[in-house]
RNA sequence: GGGCACUUAGCUCAGUUGGUUCAGAGCGUCUGCCUUACAAGCAGAGGGUCGGGGGUUCGAAUCCCUCAGUGCCCACCA
């Protein structure tokens, strides 16, 4: 079969993925081997693959495949997340497009639509993962809202409620007016915005003119209408909720306002002036309007001073009846309107531009509204106490470790978690309200009923008397159980899978969900299993474009991973991702990296074409090939050891780069060229066998990064039988041997000699076909490698000479001088210039070394080995300088 | 406003506890090659006073201080 000179990934990839599936090569069952478990960070069920996934899944696949090849029982569990808010928003939008309002539907009707949506769009991303090569155990595919996961969530809720860790109460929460639900603190993101600061006049009510003491610093505003205080706010639309004005008791400017009452502008309500140290004297005028219903701090003041609460907003952030004005209008329209009205009424002192940070909903993007409401909360201090120590003492390791700080800071300032959402798409809170007031919490409605009967003493209660809480749980309240619930560890903790696979091994995720997910999984792990959920956490970077901008739909700077795979092959794209992905660093993705990956595939492909094309003959192995094989075996052992070390440190980019260079430079560039027979000549069986063994080892090293091409070539290379696969044919590359270091060092010298000759060739424009002679001055330290040098540099003979030819171009390898006789081809002036420059450099270097050695404190203070090294540097430099001087003298002579 | 990182070749990054021959890699750049595995390639070359300044040390890219810049996280100044 003739092989094309270019690797074509498309067919190969489809073929092998199907082969892997057909032979259940990703499936895992508990056995005697050491388990290696990874749970996928479940993508949104209706999501599509983007570059962030591409990176994340590639890393997981590399780790999983590596573990599998090491002989571990690797199990990578895939699944999707129901993504409560995001999915519900999409369903609501679709319904709206059909002219259906959510509020016109019953819960059951809405959920039918949601499930329908999920079935239509769900799981697309899991199919896409196959294109990437992800070696997930698809039989274990789970969904955060499937039956098992739902049972786990409900069981855990009941358990925590019974432990007294879940409570219900009215608190100030983050309200998303678009999704019309409460959010946790973590779901609020702060955005810098250019806004206005409005300075409004609050006239003193029934002003009798008292209060002014004329003391230093006192600031009294007054106009024809009387005396007034000025309050600066970014939210003038909330004045209808004002119930007090607050000044700092230590603020002389506003002393005169003590004990007074002021009039809310436009509204006309008379409110008291209170005093509290909370108020920042420097901000604005030092007067703060207090709106307990719509600001967390104001709420705190309200509690402290027993102020009334006037909630002026409807759930969609339009003004409510309670506002009394602008009723039904949107908060931002009201802001514009009220600014105008204040202006016209002469109640606006001034308006200034102001940069402010606005809390916005992570999901819908709209500014959140602090709102008092009845919600369910999880007490977090208990969990923080559980989850902090294992990370700080490295029982659970973070890569990179810098995230330990972030983690600690969050846990040390933990607040209770608002877990209820006013949504339908999610796990419904298993609380049941009684007709007589109060509620019970139970896993099933039947249990709830018996609890209710016991609680009320009323045996006549029926299911119809119980009303289940309308709220759903925060999505993360199911995600935090993921590593446990995937193995049914909540509902059936004694099952064999759970005992075998849990704790999982590595978690790969982005640092953006360290609080949402990672921290909470650790909490859940210790709370419900008494064990860590995973041993290591690998935090990926955020994928940015080459200009450093975060990839996003709106910027249009995010390539479609599948399109990239079409163009460069999955292996090419995987490599492109990994080339720029050191752990924890943001990765600046550039499509040319995929090109590099594709080129590498091609390089591997062509190296294979070369080897495959060789005919064999019964012949003794040439000396050059024997040397090459001995050297490359050592080179391979060293790289394999280095790569293993990099895996241990999760330095996957470095590991890939090491294998890349090993294959391209050392194997293809040096080894294959050394053993390659003359065109049309056969190769001896020993060399062919060794070469295939090396190739096999290289494919094994490459496989985790580039699964498709390696499987394809491995089949050709080893003539595998059906059902076999490179991924389950572990190959142990021996540990480096004692003699390796010498072997490697000698070959480096040989390479330098070859490079030296080639450089001469290049400089003089001598074609590769023209054989050259080589002289070694005095002695030849690499005489044993003469055959290699002859072949690689096209050198006809190597002579040891006392003095090199007059017309020779010389170069130094270490302290050893070599020369290529060129007859009249040599450019004397150029040679002199070159030698002179080198001499000057060396003299400067020697001066530095001498200075160091001349320093008594260095000789006395530094370790003997270091001093010895300096002496060697000195000696070598002197030797080289002497050689160069001779060369120069000869050239000039 | 607090905290944590980072600043090394044109670009992206290594550089382990301060000490192996003027600081390394990949990509890009330049020069020469279509040499029957590969031009998605081969051979060679150039490129950095390790952000600025100060200090500790026999010795600093590496430790300390300081200044400047960048990024991220957290925070209730309206």
C-alpha cells in the first residue's frame, strides 16, 4: 500500500474512535488494578463545545490515557449539568418566541417544555467530545438531574436539614430581576460602570433655625426655601424607600442636623436624622440616605435603629405600589425620570460623573437588586472548618499551589449559602408546608405526611393537605456531590464501584469555579464520605486570543473547536492547545499552534513512511547503526524519565515539548539519519528491529497527547490483532542506565563536530554532496564515532594532524580544535575576523574567571567543587586562547 | 481599599534549595537548499546588560527593599 506523503487525519480519527468504542476500551470495572478516576466537570446540558472545553477535556484525556497506559484501571466519567438558571432562561426565551409566557404555564407544563428542550439540545456536547478523542467511559454517562443524582441531592438536603445545617429565613439576598430568583454571593459579578452621582436636597422639616453652633467646619446649605442637607447617591430612584438620613456623629459638617427631621425630595415624607459611625465622612457630603429594603448596609442600619422597611420594587424591578410614585415603571427609566423631576423641582444640587462597581447577575448580566426575601440557607462555617485543613496541609494538592491562598481567603470569610432559587428547572426543595403552619422536610411525600401527622398529632392529614415548597435548589447544590453521586455514594455507600473509584484521582477545572464547585465538593466529600473527593486539582488557565482577550461569543474571537479539528485534525488541535497551556497560566491561543501540531503529525507520519519502506537483508549491523542505536536507547530512557517526572508535576506542556523534541530532533533528525541505508539499499534486521522498537516506544510516549495518529501507526508498526490497542499495551521504557550519561555526552560532542562541518559547508556554499575532509588537531576525542561523523557530515576521512592545513577553516568543540581543509576556497580575512572575535570574547571571559579566582574570599568561601569548576573554566579558556592565537598567527603568517 | 501572582530573545514560556564554560526551549525572523521519508521539509545563522534602582553575598535571573507596569481574586463607601 502506497502511503500519501501527507497525513490525513479525518478518516483515521473516525475509524479509531469507533474502534475504541466497539472494543469497549474506555470501559472500566473494578478489578485488582490500581484505580485512576476522573470525573468530568459536567458541561451545561444544552451547551456546545468551546475552546475552554477543548483545553479542559484535552488535559483530562491526556491524564487518563497516561494512567491507562501505566496499567492503571482508568475511569473517566462523563456527564452534563442541568444548569438551572441558564437552561430555564433558554426555555423561557424559546417559549416567549412562541408567544407563551412562563407565568401562563403550570409548573408541570413548564417542566415538560424544559425536558423537551433538554432532549433536543442535550448531550450534543458529549458527542462533540468524541471528536476530541475523549476516552470517557460512556456507559457511565450521568446527568445532574437524572434519577440517581436527584435522589442524592434530596437525601443530602434532608440530612443537612436534620443536622440543623439548613435553615429558612428572611434575609437580604441578591435578586436577579431578569431571572426573578435569588442568587448566591458567588453568582454576583462586579462590573465597572460610568454612572452619575446625584446630589439631592433634603430640606429640614419644620426648621426652627436651631442646631447651628457656628463651630469650625460646619456646613449649612440654605436657599430661599430654607435649610437643607445634601445627600449623594447613585440610585435616586430608591428615594421612595428612604426611611431615614444618617450622619456620622464625628462629622462636624453635619452636626447641625442632629435630632432634626428632613423631607425626602419629591416624596415629601418626613424622616429622622440618625447618627452612626458607619457613615463615611469623606464620601459625598457625609449624609447618607437610608433605604433598608434596597441596600445591604442600609438594611443593617435599619435593623440597628428599628426603622421601617419599604420595598418599592416588584420582582422584575419595576416600581411597586409601595413606591407610591412611578408605579409599574422600570428602575432605570425611573432613575432617568426622577433625575429630571428633581432637577425641575429644584431639588437637585448637582450631578457628577462617577465610576462605580455594579453587582450583576453572572448568568443574565443584569444588575442585581438587594432584596429582602424568604430563602433557604446552608450554614457554611461547619463546612469551612471541614474543608480548609486538607488543602492547607496538602492532603489535597492544588496545581498550581498559588490557588491555596485564594481558597483559604474564601473559606476564612465564608458566608451562609443561599441555596433556594425561584426557578422550576432544578431539584425541588423537599419541604412540605402544613395547613396549620410550619413545615416538614422529607425525602418523599409519604415520609413527609407521616412526619406531618406526628408533628401535628393529626392522623387525618392527607397528601392533599401538604404543599411542597415551590423553590428549586441552586445547581451547585447538586454539582457539589458529583464525585460521590456518580458512583452512587450517597444512596448506596457500600456499593463496589464507590468503594473502588472513590476518592477520585485528579480533578481538572478552571480557577473561575474554585468557590462554586471545587471548594464545595471538598466540603461535601468530607461531610458525606469522610474522605476527600479527589487527590489533586489541576487548574487550567483561561483561554484567550493572541491579543490576550478572553474568548467570547460577543467578541467573535473564539474559534469553533470542531472547525479547527476539521482543518488540523484532533491530534493537531490537541497539541496546539497543550503547547500554550502551562497549568494555571492563562493561555494565549493562536491558530498557528494547531498548524504546528498538524506539522508534527506529518513529521511522525513521514518518519513512519521511511521506516516502513525499508527492505531487510541478512547482513551484519553496520557500526554506525550500532552506535546510533546504543545512543538513542539511552536518549529515550532519559527522556522517558524526564517525561514521567513532568507528569508527576502536572507539567504537561513541558512533557509534550520533551517528546516533541525527542521525536523530531533526536529520532528523526539524528537517529534515523544515522541508520538510514543508502537509497535503494536494504537495512539489516537488527537495525530495523531496534528502530521499530524505538518507534513503538515513541508512539507510547506520544499517545496521551495524540491518540489518533499513534493508534494508526502502531497498528501498522506492530500488525496488531483485532481488539488490541496501543492504549492498553503498556510498554516500560527502562530507567536510565549508569553508562547513559557518558554515551549522551559523547554524542553531543559528535553532534557539535558534525554541526561544525556543516557550518563550514554553509558558509562556503559547498553542496552536501561534496565530500569534505576533517582534521582533528593533536588528538581526536571522538575517533570512535568516525563513521557517524562521516555519514552525517559527508566527511570522506578524518585525520589527526599536528598542525592543521594552512587553507583550513577551523572550529572548536570544547577545547578541541577541528579543521576542514578547503584549499583556495578559504577566505583568510573572514577566518581572521572570526577567530579574532572569538579570541576577544574568550579573553573577556577569562578575565572574569581570573578575577573570581583572585578573590581570596571566593576561594575560601565557596564550596570546593565550585572553585574547582572555576579552575577548569580558567584552564579551558587558556587552552582555547592559545589555540586561537596559533590559528591567527598561521592565518596572518 | 485589601490580598495574591507576574515582568527573562520579536511572540509564548522554562530556569528546581543563589554557584556546572559569556542565560535555555518552541514558534517566528534571516541565509542557503525542491539532498527520492517529510518544502506541513532540511542545513545553518542572528536575537536577551533576565522591568528600573538599591541592598545582602566570595557569587544574584534566583534572596531582601524600593519604584514602575500587568493580571487575577476578594471587599457593604452610598
